[in-house]
C-alpha cells in the first residue's frame, strides 16, 4: 500500500506543480522524509494524512482508494484462456490484496486515533 500511496503523492504533487521541498515544508518534515513517502519506503504518510489531503485538496478516501478489484481482475484474469483452477487462484490473489488493504487502513485509523488523544 505504501508504494501505491507514494505514487499517488508523486502524481498529486506534480499535478499541483509543487516540489518535494514545498510539500515537505507544508508537512513540517524534511524533503528526504517526504521523498521516502513518495518512494513507498515510509509509512509516515499516515501520520500526516489530514494535512496531505488538505494540501492536495482531496478527500481521505481519494488518497487511500486503490481500485484494486478492476485493475487486478483485468490484468490477471482472461476467463476465456484460463482454466477454472487458474481463475480461482486469481480470485485468491484479489482477496489477498483486499486483506492487505484492510490491514493498511487499520494502521491509518490507529495513527489517526493516536492524534486525537
């Protein structure tokens, strides 16, 4: 999930014609810390979740939404060419992706709840 969020951060930043340093300044972190977020090497984006949504003018759902179902299904499943066992294996992969996404969202919620205390 960190890589997906990182790619979104990079695309959002470029769409706003902002530098990594500008975003990092807004988040009150170093440019290198922000660069690690964009590369998917850091989970600290969860700590800055609300400010990230604010700077890029997006909803929290837009930041974490993956669209995993359609993209994974289209890239992995061609039901005309795969056997029933192959299709079941693809569905297992899709389910695993959803399970990972749920775990990532639980971590986000945990970090957000820490900030409320």
